[in-house]
C-alpha cells in the first residue's frame, strides 16, 4: 500500500471508507463473473468437439455449424425475451407493471438502463452473461441428441424456444430466491441438476419422438444398430473440455459477497462456499467415471459420459453434500445414465445420438430427487423453507410438462409442415455435401461407411442404409424403425 493511499485512508470519513469497500466488493464480483463466463465458453467448445466426433464424417461440418449458430440465435432472443422472463415471472405473471424502477423485473427488461453500459452497475451485465451461457448449454444438450437428420432451420427455432423461453421460465420458478417453488415449497437445485440439464434433456426427448431415428438405426426386428462416429478421440476430448468448463458453470451459480460472512451464497441466497462446490464437482467426476465404467463394462464413451452424469446427479445438492456422500451418489448417477441410455435406445427405440436424454434428462431429475432423500430439512432461501422430498417432487411435476410439451408440440407442428427433418436422400448423402457442396477432408480418401449390427458385427454400411432408405421411402415414413409395427400404420 502506497503512502498516498495510507494518507487518504487516514483522512477519509467512515462514509467514504464504506463507499470504497462497497466499490471494491462490486468490482471483485464483476471480475469474478467475467472470468466464469470465459471459462464456460469451454463448455461450448467441448460440445462442438463432442458432437463432431460422434457424427459420421459426412455430417461433421453441419454439426459444428449448428453449435455456432446456437449462439447466434439464442443470444439476441435471450437478451430481448429470456432475461425479462427470469426477472418478471418468478411468482407467476407479473402484476406490478414493468417500468425500469420496478425492482428486478424492470431491471431485466431490454429497455432498462441496466441492460447496457452503466458506470453505476457492476453486476447486471456479467450476471446476465452467466445466464446466457447457461442458455447456450441447454441448446447444445438438445443439439447432440438430434444430429445427422434435423433441418438447421428447425433446430434453430427449437433452440431459441428452449434457450430463451422454456429453461429460463423454470429457472424463474425454481432457481431464484423469489421463485414460487422456492418460497412455497423449499425447492432446492443449487447447481441446476433439473433446471438446466433435466429440462433440456426432456425437451430433447419430446423433439426426438417426432424426429424419428436415423435411417438404418433399427433392424427389421427392431434391434438397435450402432453408427461408428467420425472420431471417438475427439468426442472424448470434447467431454473433457465440457468438464473443465463445468468449474466455471459451478462458480457462476454462486453469489459472491466479499464483505459478509461467509463470503458466498448459493442461487437462493443461502450461505455456502466456493470450496464446498469444488469438492463435490471433483469427487462427482471421479464417482461418475467409476459408475459409468462398471455399468458399461469399460465402454470408453459411456465411461466418460458417466462422469458427466455423475456430476449432474450431485449438482442439485452440491452446496451441502459431504464429499463421501457425493462420491457414492455420483457413482449411482453414472450407472443410471448407462442403464437408462440403453433402455431408451433399445426398448423405447428412440435414437438419441449422444445419450443426452439419459445423461442430462434422466440424471438431472434424478439429482433433484436425491436432494429430497439426502438433504431433506436443509433450510433453503431467505425464508429458510426446509427442503423436502415433497418439495422436490413438486418441482419435478412443474418442470415435466414445461419441458416436454413445448419440445413435442413445436416439433410436431414442424413435422406436419415437413420442416423438421431433412429429406431421406440428403440424410443418406450427408448434410455436409447437401448444405456446403464440399468434402471437408479432401486430402483423405473417403472410406466406406461402417455400421455395427445388433450382434456386434461390423458390416459395410451402404447395403444396410440403402435397404433402410428404400423401406422408409416406400412407406412414406423416412427413418421409421422398421419392425416396430409403425411402418404398417
């Protein structure tokens, strides 16, 4: 500390010192959230790599562009619509007007002075950006599930609805200190197990029911085939980038208060620490890897996906779980993801290309339930409402229709107008050639596509895909899983 600063402190009044401390605290908070946003960008780098590696070579650039354009459409729609929903719909429809002086509701309106450069406001901009990055994440969760057959325009419509309408509405209800689920039922989902992951996964499930499986995914008897992704190493690297970005995601879910003990609050304004959630996320990854490895018998994709599922399963209670408990719950989350993923693919015959419904949807809501079982009685929010199994169920019952119905209904309408899915000829050729008229790997010879049959045999994909194509087009239902009875309806 310089001599001039010491002199100023000695001469300053208590009011001036209090103002300086308050300014220092605000600048610290602004800096903190800024860097969480920077780190969270890695999540979207990871999603692009993850999906690009899981796609077949003929669809890689289309998949990458879909992730980039998620940012292009969700950013403005969230600015003009989504943030206003979060600020004004926490207790239902706003009743007290929407002027810029009307509390958080007014401050979240796009015409508010807080929604732009403001020397008096160090928080709104960076806090908004943290939520915007969460919105991108919801779109990216759906993006992986629908790769290789959805129209780009349909995806962008759906991701704008999910990222700037659906998920932020459930955040207003159950992921804010004034949300009606929190103030009325003690709903507790500290790091968004259900609010982000569960809702996005269920929305994607509704879309998949109308989108249908990729051509050739199911054999004549309904058994599931597997498509070999373009680059499994890239997929695994993408997952690790997502894991790295999750530390920023977790940190952005806290409220920093450097002048008040203990210095940190969760999203509900209940006390916690940054160290508490850091314990849980790190132990959660380890437990999820373990559960995924055992349940999948060492499958590389499901082992790493199990790590993500494990963290999602413990995120709802990450601010209060002991590391030993988090480890056990994360192991169970990794196993639940594998089992539910296989059930969705093989029994329900829903073609989720990356297991997003299982990892995010199922494990997201599973994490919400776990809080009711293992953290019941923990006081949540400024009103100190005790969390409970019933309160967690209430949140799930509110989120299920909110998530599923928009995804299903909007995709059903798009399907009826033939705007949801690419033509079967385009799917067979590959979306890259159809959209960009070029091969993005010209220096490498294009090798024959391989399809893995239900019994594990690797076969030349061309005859399998052509046969499935002719059966689908003959029945007028491109992508309908042959052998399920649907093709005869």
